[in-house]
């Protein structure tokens, strides 16, 4: 019964996180000498996770313990255990270690940041915020949609013209004039959305950027997305 109730709570938490859409998602990347190193990742902002957990579980039904802490010259490393109470039983999935760089000798902020990092890893053991490690948040960040809405948007059809043959709006014209068949590459993990005369690539676009480039897609800095203009017939 405890596991069933925990599953229901986790499902509710994830549903509320998805409902926030892009505002709850952050881009996570490592920088060195002004250049991005490693893979760019996307995750939920910690405050949204903690607020949602408090909203669903209530603050008195979860707590954490610091198992160990190490403060180095440039980094704080903290090991934390997370406990969640379900039906008066306290559950613990084990400990996780968080890290945070010490900036301008501010050890206090680094200590708090390392605890936050460790707690989010503990939450992931319970599948809280699972869209993050499933790789579903990249498209949310770049397109502003929610994970459960992305497929729905791709199948939206142009509006049907009214019987009295009124002149369509500019928006309707744009949708109608888009050809049914556009030469788009079939790339695993990448989908496409059409809007305002362009095609936007969503999904695992960072990993497949070379293939997108070869297919004529360009990086739009303003929208932070890979786009391709639609040739209107």
C-alpha cells in the first residue's frame, strides 16, 4: 500500500512539473574559457521541484540528513539521504552526493548548492522529475511546449474555410500555403514543427546538429532552435 501511495504522489508531482512548461526548465552546460564543453543537458529548476514536492507531499512529510561533507579549495561536496513519509512510514532510497563550485570564497552558497544538487539526485531515485533524465525537456526548453503536448502540436491541421468563402486571415494563409510534403530528413530522436513559414526541429537536436546542418537547417540564436524556411508554392 505504501508503494502504491508513493507512486500516486510521484505521478502527481511529475504532472504538476509538466504543467509549468518551459518556465520550470533550465539549460545545464559546462563552460571553460567561454566555450561549452561536454553535452548540454536540460533539467527542472530546483525551486520548482521543491515547491511542487512541498505542495503534494507537504513539508512535514519529507526531510533529509547530511551524511558527509567535504569543503575543498574550489568545491563543496555533500552526501545527503532523503526520507519521505507515506502512511506514517519513512522511506529512504539511499544517499546521493552533490557538488557545487565555490565562487568568490562564498562557502555558504556552495554548501547549500551542493545539498540542492544531492537532493535532486535523490528525488530522481523516486522518479520525481523523470522527464529530465529521459531527455524530454530539451524540446520543452526550445519550443516552449510541455512534454505531453509536443506530439499533439505536430498533428494540428489547417483550419477549414467557412462556406461563405471569406478571405482567410494571414495566419490561415500561411498554414494553407505550406506544402503537404517537405523534404525533411528522417533523423532518429528528431521531430519537426511548422510555424510562421518555417520548420523547427525539436527533440535530440544537439546530438544531431551535424545532420540538421547538412539538411539545410540553421541555428536561430534568438529562439535558440534549429530552423529551416519553407518554400511556398
